C-alpha cells in the first residue's frame, strides 16, 4: 500500500512544479542560511580558541610603570622599575610555576646573503614553559646557557623560512648587531596572536647575553616586561595579590602610594575574547534562525493553498472509500518528500557557500553534525507539521461538502 501512495505523492509533486519549487525554496534558503551562519560562527570561535591556547594558560603580564617627561605621561612599560631579581623573587612565590623577564627589541638578523628584521627578545627558559612552546627542531636554551651568557638563539618558523628556506637552521650561525649567535632550536609554529602579530617572527636569546651584547639601556638589570604563569585558574586571584604585594615591598612603595608597575591578567582578557566569539556565533545563529522562520511561514502559506486547492480531490477519494488516515498518509508522504529534498539541497548549498567564503576570504569555517542535523530536522518538522495540520482539517470535511468545494 505504501508503494502506490509514494507513486501518487510523486505524481502530485510533479504535476505542480512551480508550487513544489516555491515550497522547497523556503526550506532551501532557511536550512542553507543556518548551516552557513553556524559554520562561520563555529569557525570564528575555533580560531580565537586556537589563538588563546597559543598564548599559554594561567598567565600574567607584569609591566614596568609609566614615565613622565615634561608633563607628558607615557604608557606602561616605559620606566625602568622592574628588574631580573624581581622575576626571580616572583618565581619563589607559592602557586607560581614560571616567571620570565622579557627584554624586547627589534634587530636585523643576517645569515650569509640573507637578512630579516625580526623581534628579538632576551628572556629566561621559563618563558617557554609559560607559553607552552616546544622546539620542533633542536632544543631550547637552559639555565646553564643563561648563567654562562652563551650566544645561542632559538628562532620561530617565520624567521627560519626567510633566512634558511628549506635548510635545517640548527647549528648555523647568524649575526645580530654584528654579534654571532648559534641557532640551537626552531620553535613549533604558533601562528598569529590575538592582536594579529606573527608569533613565529621571533628570535629568543638568554637575557644575560641580550643585556651584554644587544641591549642599549645603561640599566643592565632592568626589564620592562615579565611573563608569569600560575598553577591554575583557581589560584590566579591569590597569585595576583601575592605578586602585587611582593613588588610593592621590594620597591619600597609606601602604603597608599601608587604602584610603579602593572599586573595584567591575560586569562581574563582571553576569556573575554572567547565570550565575544561565543556571542557572535549565537548572533549569527539567531539571524539564520530568522531566515528559517520566514521560510517556514512561506511554506505554511503555500501548503495552505496546496491543500485548499485539492479539497475536491480529497472529497473524491473519501467518496470512493479512502479513510481519513489514508488521506493523511498521502499528504505526509508528499510533505516528507518536499521537506527532505529541500533540506538536503539547503545543506549542500550552505556548505558550498561556507567553503566559498573560506576560499575567497580565508575565513575559518567549521561544519558540525549538530548544526546540520538541527537545520535539517527543523525543515522536515516544519514541512510535515503544516502539511499535516491542513490535511487533517481537510480530511475531516464531510465528503459531500468536499465534493461541492470550488
């Protein structure tokens, strides 16, 4: 019995191609919009999460204080209020796993006929611990390199490609400010940071070597930035308070006086960025849901017309012995065919549109099974519900009244 009804449903759909097309069009647009928007939203979330993970976890940035000159107050990190000893003292605090002074700079790095301007940083081995940054080739410098002030360097992937191409950089000697440095390691690629900076365009050397050979400041023990890692998110409030109290005590800052440093919680900033990405994904999903709702209203109107036009047909079927459930089953089969076909086309178009955006604008997109299933299910339920509702009303008509319908 089901097979003949499927044949009848297909004949009814084929007989009214324009109406069939308009019915499916609402589903196609709605489902395609949901799949497309959710793919873009999920991709943006994943991209921001990757950037956040590349920073490291449970991090604080401690900046030196601001500097005044002629009434002009410069931003944080311009004064020489932090020292290497401050970083060493912070490392001893409970709840702290790593503390690394960072002396940033920018220099031309030269290897044979090639040269590349890159960010140079003198730091402590704890920097790589805090950033969860491993060596893809070679090794990282350690405490012995730091104490002996060896001229060794660890470089990022961007620097390696621009100076050495496809050759192995480990063991090669480069010149930075006319000083020779031996490359001992190449870092795993981290990509862009949240501010768009290429993290792989970096060279790291022991801070003792940096201060002796590359630093221009006359304050050899001074640093402007320290990177500090706590054991977990749970201890970060206590760790921040402990860092502040320790530095105030070491700098002999009187009670009530302003700090000569800044402690920034990077995890809080990263969480804010993640929340913004989540909100954007929800907004895109809401916009797509409106498209699906509008498509559903269009489907309802067209199905109302479809069932109303076929009221006389329903009367004839009931007059020759068709039962109410037979009428409902036929319309349900038509609704399922339209809904599933329209939903499938919508999914394909949505995925195709997302891939096109990814190719043209290099935007990250991620397809999730849940998004496709939800969009597909909503389209199917919408079509079946409206078809069932109107068909149910029509099937309850008196056969004589249905036959009289014009």
